[in-house]
């Protein structure tokens, strides 16, 4: 054994996987980052870094840079996401007991712009060859470990039965989490009062529900369902955290950084039976709403203000666009920045995340006031919900979304789902509660739950 990381990246025949990246989602323990049939999938675990507290991003950044500093990297593809890649998930709050993590897999498969590749990673001294990498891909995809053991788990779509009169299904159990609906709506009302008192401008409040699946949770199937239904989102899977987020915290490719900011939501079911096209309805109700536009402006100002010190040029559209998803419409804005040299170095993904998180889109503003009020009103440790999730490579490239529209698989039969809403002065508790159910819908559908 050696302490030096060694990697070999070789091209794959993309025609052998007509289904794109989702065809590689064959294991419940897979690491996943996928959008529009492209992205990265990781298998196995070579090593990991764990951290908690306010310095978790910077500590992870130092660990990663030290790991790759002496690495022996052979890359025959040379695209973002080739060479050594780590998948990560970070706690939302610096006060959370939830462990943030970077995971270095044993094998990574990637697809981008019609090209596919595989990277094998090892600390062993054994030679890395193209034939060996391809054989390793075949072993993982056929459901076995490289030593031939089969560890793939099964599962099936199931319905859920009511935990109380407000939740419905057919078999199983669905229950509220830290707060029931009435108490959560009271928390929203209390938050609105704090805003009207001038203590803050915006607050984001989350809630959780718990699904118990007697027949077991099929994580790979959940990821496949999300990737198929929500192609405009980034489907993620890291250590039991699964979901499909529409919001990009930061994407770095070379010296270019991009983000997608969302704030302002409209349930697509609200357009049922309305005259005219659904998109015209969304334009009128969402883009024409002073409340929704105000909430969006707070979020975009938060991100651009925090990103500015790291940028030598930045472009953000003055008008948001309507992002159309199967469950909701969002007001969305894309931001693009050219990163500046700071003391001779372009900032890393994790250094940018340290500066950007949490944005007003998932916390509120002012940040410290909103964060303290979240802890007081939610009665919930968000864990990785609304925290950064994604990947980074040795060249400094990476994609980090905000872990929204997701859930944590707590054990073989239990899944905890999370959803949150931006609260401003005009927010109504009943409407915000309805919005959380619209945001739960991607995970409920992927789990086979009808509500």
C-alpha cells in the first residue's frame, strides 16, 4: 500500500449506455450528480473527510488540496469531472451536529457533451491499465463489488397510508416530523410578525415529514425517477441524501463561475381550470406579484454581493425568467462571473461556498438574524437539507447545488423529506404550507407516494 493517490481516466463507448447517466444508477449506495442524462456517478469508497462546525468548508478544502497535491494523475480525456473527483454534502448550519463529508470513490463514470469516461482511483501499488478500468466498470455495473460480491439491494414502489386526516395514501405510514402542520403555520405567523417588527427582511422556514416504507427504500430507483422526471434539475445522491435540486449554488469551470438563483414559487396545480395557457398564468401570477419579485430580489442581491469580492467581472440578468418544472414554476436568475486572481490563485469551489452559504434563498436576510430565528422557530436540525451538495475535481472544477427537493434515507425503511418557503411581510401561513406540499411532490412521486 502507498499513501499516494493514483488515478487513471480512460474514454468509454458512450453508445453502450443509450440511456445516458441514469443507466449507470444500478446501486443503492451510488454517488450521483446528473442533469439531462449527463453528469457523474461514483461507486465504492476509497476514503472520506468528515467535519462539523463553522470551518467545515475550509477544512474540507485543505484536506482535498493536500490529497491531490502528491497524486499521480493520468487523464486521457481531460474534461471537467475527469481525474480524481470527490462527491460532497455539507450541513446547512454551522451549529448542526450533522457530519459534513467529502467522499472519494473507487470508480467514477462520467458523461458530458456526448463523451463518456471512467476513472479508477486507488492507493495501491498495482498497475492501472485501460483494460483494468473497463473491467472494474463492468463489475460494478453488474451489481457486484470488484471482489465479485453482490451487494445491490432491491425494492418496489409502494403507496402510503395516512398518519392523520391531512395525509393520505394507501399502504404504509406517512407522518409529520418535528412540527405538525398547525404548529408550523404558527411558526410562519411568528416569523411574519418578526419581519413586520423590522427585525429582518426575509426568513426561510423549513419543515419535515417522515415516510415509512415497509417494503424497503430503493434508492437507485428513486434517483432514476428523479432524473427522468426532473431533467432541468440536478439529481444528487450522496451517502443517503437524495433529491433533484433546481438551484445551483456555484458551478466552477476554469475561471468561470455560474449560479442559478431561485426565489418565488407557484404550484402548477393552481393553473388547473384557468383560461389561457399555463405559462401565461405563471407570468401573470408569479412574475406580476410584488411579493414574489421582492423575495427574488433579496435572493439575487444576496448572492451577487457575496460573490463580488471573488470576481473581476459579473453578469446577472436584470429581469428573472420563469423556470418551468413538473411540479412548480419558479422565478429564476442566472449569474455568471469571471473569477479574479487572489494572491496568485483563483478561489476554489469550497472557498466560494464558504463565502456564499447560506444565501438569502435558503436562510433569509440579514443572515445572522434569520439563522437565529430559524433555530428558534423550526425546532429542527436541517442536517444536509439546504446545504451544499455536489462534486469537485483536482483541476478546481466543480458543481455545487443547494440540497432542495430532497430527503435523507435514515434506514432501510425510513425516509425524512424536507421542504421550505421564503417568508416575507405578505406571506400567509396556509399558502406557505401548500407550497411545501408542492415542493415535497418530487420526492413523494419518486417514492411511489400519491397524495
